[in-house]
C-alpha cells in the first residue's frame, strides 16, 4: 500500500509542476534558434568548439555551415579565459578560498554582415574552498567547476542566439 501512495504523490507533484508552467530549460519554443544554419568561428578542436557544436546540433533543424558565406548567422568567439584568484588566507598564510572566473567574448553577425549580437562578454564566477591537505581532490573540483561554468556560459549564449531577429 505504501508504494502505491508514493506513486500517487509523485504523480500529483508532477501534475502540479506542469500546471504552474514549469518546463525544463531549453524545452520551450522560445529557446529554439530562429535560423537554420550557423557558422562557428572558434578555435578548432577545442573543448569549447566541441561543446558549442553539441549545443547547436541539439537544436532541431539547425545545421553547421562549412563556411561563413553559406550560413545565416556567424558566431565569432573572440576569446575564452579561465582565471583563478586567491580570495582568503588563513592565519598561517595558506589559501582557504579561491575565486574561479570564466570569461567568454563573442559576437554574432548575419549573412550580410549586420551585427545581430554586438561584441559581448559573459563572465561567470564560482567560489571554492581550498585545503592544501586535499590538493589533488581540489584540483579535480576546480576542473569540474570550470567545466560547469563553461556549460552555463554556452547555455546563456544559446539563449541569446534564440532571441536573434533576422530581417530577411
């Protein structure tokens, strides 16, 4: 009897979420790209390029153009930067907290050269505790945090691209 109640409660919870307008990010029509082809001008074979390709190819009906002249939109990535700063020290002068900063500079243009998204920068930050005695684990955590910041930046970039207005 208890598993049946748990199932019923789960169904009621899901029903109330859908009734309030909840939907997963990226599942709304407004997050769909309003064009059918894009050229990515980004450092070849980089992790950023791979993840951007995946985000674009995850869109229905959008293809990656082989050259900028055949694309409706050209996304140019100017730079990607990872920064790490010491935020706090303990009484012995050892690092206690780090600030991780991810910066992505980009611009989007139309086929005719019209600027669709002016040169912009996304800057995302995460704070991370640090302990010298756990240095290998903290290095892995730092890499994971930078990866999450990159993914968040790509998601924000995709949402900005979804708002582009093509005047054709």
